[in-house]
């Protein structure tokens, strides 16, 4: 399901072919890490955002405004922040990105945070 969605985005030049390939690997990593089902809407949104964001980062045209500061601070203060940041770094490395601009990074980590908050029934 995720591969089909990414394929449609790549075929319509919404994401690059490189992003498509890396997103397949990233989706598998995230799916395993959080024990998700491929049809999970939050997961699909995360991978779609990741594919678009990494293309922007690689083209050196990241978004200008990141996540709201108060929301970002809640995530930073959460018990799982370090693990989410480490996972985000691992995911970005699949795209050849060593460090993302904070504006993009805040949204990427917030998507991982949202997934980490899902109950087992929601996965």
C-alpha cells in the first residue's frame, strides 16, 4: 500500500526517484520500529511528508517556518525525544542527509512523536 502511494507520487513527479527509493527503505524501518500496519493513516502521512521534505532539503529549499515552538518544546521534553531524534537521524541517513534544517526536522520528529503516541489498537 505504501509502495503504491509512493509510486504514484514519483510517477507524477511530486517526489524524486531518489526520494521514492529511500522512502521505501524508510517506511520499512519505521513500520518495524513502531509495529505499524501499512494502512495506518498516520504512518502514510508521515512517509509522504518525509518524501516531500527530504526532496526539499536535498534541493536546499526547506520550509521557512517549523513547528510551533510550544508544541516543539513539549516533544523535546517528552521521555522518548532522544530515541525519536536518533530514529530521525537514522531515517534521514537513508536519504543521504546528515543533518536537516530545524524547520524541517521539527515536523519530521513531530510525525514520529505522533506515531509513538498511537495505542496498539490504532497501529
